[in-house]
C-alpha cells in the first residue's frame, strides 16, 4: 500500500511501479514536504517515468563524470575545456550535492557568485550549458526524472572586424573554387567553419520549409539551431545541388561535396581534412 511512514525523525515514501514496491527516504522530518514529494513521485509514475529511489541518490560528481564520458565517446574537441570549467568553478560550488536537489534558485545563486568574481557573461553561460547538458543526459539515462529551469544570461557581444559585402567579395575572389562556397556559407550564416559548416549534411537542409538545422550536440553549447534560408543562402545551396548532380553524372554517388581543392594552401587543407568526412554537404578535401 502506498503512503508515508516514519523511521525515527525521517519520513519515508512507499509507492508501486509496474507491480513492484519501492521505498524511498524523503530526507525530511516535515510531513508536508514528504507528502508533496510522494505526490510528485506518483505523478511521475502515472506519466510513465521510470521512477526508482536511485534517482534521488545521483550526486553531482557522478553526473559530471557521465558528461565527461559522453564527451570522450563522441571525441569532442572541447573535452579539456569542459573538465577545466567543472574543476575550477562548478565542482567547488555544487560538489557533494545530490544532483536532483539543485533548483533554479541554486543556479541563480551560483550565477551571482560568479558575477561577484568578475566572470564574463559568456563564461557563465558556458558553465550553465554544462549543467543543462548534464541534466539532459541524466534524464535520458533514467537517473533523474526532471531538471530545473536554468536561465541563460543575455549576452551583448559587440564584435568587430566583420567584412563589408564588397570586402568579402574581394577576399572570396582570392580563394579556390572549392573553398568559395564554404566561405560564403560561413559569411551568410555566421556559423563556425570547422565544427558547424563543414560537417553539414543534406538531411539538415529543408528547401520546402526553408530551413537549415544543426543537430543538438554539434554546436558550441550543445543545443540545436535552425536558421531560415535567405535569398542568397538558398541560391548558394541550389548551386551546391547542381554540383551534386554533376558529380552523380560522373559516377560519384555521394550526396554532395565541394570540388576537391587541390590548388589550395596545403596547411589549410591539412587543417580542414581533419573535419571532413564522406557524405557531407561540403564534402572532403583532396588527399
């Protein structure tokens, strides 16, 4: 029978899921708090959430370890930056806590703490993105049932040094044909060349909806991103489709690639080649 029972000063929850009985400490001597927690658990079970007492035992350190493992398995270049942010900033503040007890108010307190230390808004947001990602992985792994709302700070980046249209046209003219389309796409979208433009696949382009989408986990903050096709961007991608058809006519059945840039700077090609794979929208560099 589901309900509450007291052991010493602490209330314990008793509930059933899939015919199996579970008992979980509410970690409180307050009856009303324990009752609210039991209602939460019953509500989660009704929604099909795989609730178990183990969810309440996940600690911050374990969640961070799971996140580092995910970065390692997926060979993310930012693994070292992730570890540094966790060790220097997140762990000293949240270390030792049960991950599921972190609330929005706790996150806001952390942000205030970092602001007092003089941390830049962008740095704080990168750390908040780490928290978000860790919560997402914990939920996907069945170790947690929910995550708190984590508000991001508004970034007011004033960037300088952008090309004016005429300047970009002059620079583009100095590039090989193979690199011109890559440079133009990056110029039109503002996306990062190596991590976002070069790995782009045709499945991420929807001409009918007029969108190009980056998958979650491929952007700097690990969240997906969608942009709408402007006239110039649509024209560029249409030209890329024509390249595809021409290559297919020659027996190349890969979806699309930029023509091999054999005349480009060798050092540049070596850097790009590390990011290029077959079956990519912007193709592969010459060997």
